[in-house]
C-alpha cells in the first residue's frame, strides 16, 4: 500500500513515510488502526516530536547559559 501510494504521488514522500511509521507504532503498541491521512493520533505524535526536537536545541535551557546551576540540588 505504501509503495502504491508513493508511486501515485511521489512528491508526498515525507508525509507518507511519517504516516506509515506512525501507523506501525500505533498499531504495534496500542492496536490503533490509522484510518486516513489526517488521523488525530498520528498528527498528535508528529506535534509531540516537533516540540521535543525544539526543546533539545542548544541554549534552550537555563543550565546551558549558566552551567553552575546544574550543581544545585532539586
């Protein structure tokens, strides 16, 4: 199915790859079958990945600016 859709619309490769990866993760982990292109959980996973990547950028955390605070006990 993935290859057939990719052959029909090769310009949507990234979107199709994200959908198939999300579909496999949701199906194997939770038994959730992705119904279409705009599945809520797949879009939620994509948004969480984007937020996670944003939080990992250098200088994003205060400890990156002031390394001494990493020694303050929480």
